């Protein structure tokens, strides 16, 4: 059974875990559940991967990861899963997605993010990645960025209807 | 940031305990006291090293829409278009990149239909086409940011 408690918990939790010794009890008081109820709900949200990760969310620019490259590849569709899986295994790759192409202007279908302290280091890693993953000759482009206009993270202010639609089925 | 802060960031990017005394449990594995861990997390949040301490939600599983979009904007018009794009609450972050496709932003919406609507509104207000690059698959990455 899904409830409004869950939606309220999702909303209360997204601002962050209360920094007190018993944060789940503090949340419970806010959303009208018991501490055990909150703990069980969070565990089930993690099991369903509604919560992807739980812990510190870092502002990577402040950690000196100033060079951020999005590398886009045009790989044959039948190889995309294998190559994506291989690329994602490298420890300097922070995200790896398959995305829709936008033909003819944008033929790329595999994206990975590589963060590093400077562009030279990031470029070395890209060459290493090409060798390691057998991507020689695969069309690709490197899009560097060091300018961020906006980073707020996704916010969900009224998740009740949306949440029910997805997990209430 | 000292070695203890680094250890906190490197060890707590996922898998924070869900127990009655989670900070005490996490502190024990880090060799800290519960109070010290709480104080340090609070300081890392205050000084902006951390944006948040808590969950990272999977937008699609919450029932929302999520996509990456890109635009090709002439340099002279870039600031105007950036202001338009950033004014939408649906835009989660926006990056300038060195490429003909020079503006890249993430759309995170409560309703899946809002992705397309937002794109149409941005196109109308900016006068430039928005290319939608929705995610088709995600490949698992283990480590996030080591410091």
C-alpha cells in the first residue's frame, strides 16, 4: 500500500537529512510516521531505486574538479550496450548514458562524463579510454565546460500525484 | 579540507546507514565520534563543499520527466538566452560548452509531459531550436568523486 506519508517523506527528505543523532525520528515527527516506519520506507525506496544514492552530494567544482568533459560517441546501435558497460567501468568516468541521436545535426548516441583537475589530465584519460575500450576510429567529440550557470539539483515540490502514478500501481 | 573531511566525502557518497543512530554507525567506520561527524558534515554544507546531505532521487521512478537538451546560440546572444533558459524552474542545471552546441541543460520536471512543453516554450521565447537528447539507457558507474 502506497500512501501520502511516502510522498511527504520524499519531499521532506529531499532538502536533506536532519543533522541530529536520530534523523529518522526527526523526519518521522515531521511526516507523521514512526521512526521505524521512516526507516522501512527509506529502505524500500532504495530497493526500488527511487533513491539512487544516499549520502553526501558534492559540489564538484569546489573540490578542484574544474575540467569537466562530456565525451560523445557515435557507435553502432548493436554495440552501444557493450561499449557503454565497458566505459562505465573506468573509475574516472562519472556518468555514462545512451541517448537519442538528433539527426542529421547530432549523430552521437553514447555519452560519458570525465571530470579532472585540468584539461590536460582529462585529455590523457580520454586517450587512455580509447585504448582500453577499443574505441579507435569511433567518431567522437569532446565538449569541455568550466562555466556553470545554474546548479540546483532536481526538486520535486508536489510529488504526491506523480509518485502515486509510478509506484502506486 | 583535511584528511578526515576527505575520508567523509569519499566514504559517504552512497550507502549512508538507515538505522536508529546512522551518524554514530557511519562515524564508527570512519573512526570518529558521532558528534564530530555531525559537526564536520554541517561545516562542509556551510562552506559549500557539499550541496546536500541526503538522497539522490531517480526522477523517472518518481514519476517525473528528465532529459538533457542542447542549443546552438550565437555568442552575442548567449547571455540573453541563458537568462531565458535559467528562468525555468524545470531547468536543473545549465552548462556552457566549447562546441557549436554551446548550451547544455538538464530538464527535470514533475510531470513527464512538461519536458516537451518546456522545450517548446524555450524555443518560442529564445527563437532558437532546442535539441532534446533523452536518455535511453544508463550504464552503472561505481565511484563518484574521489578527493
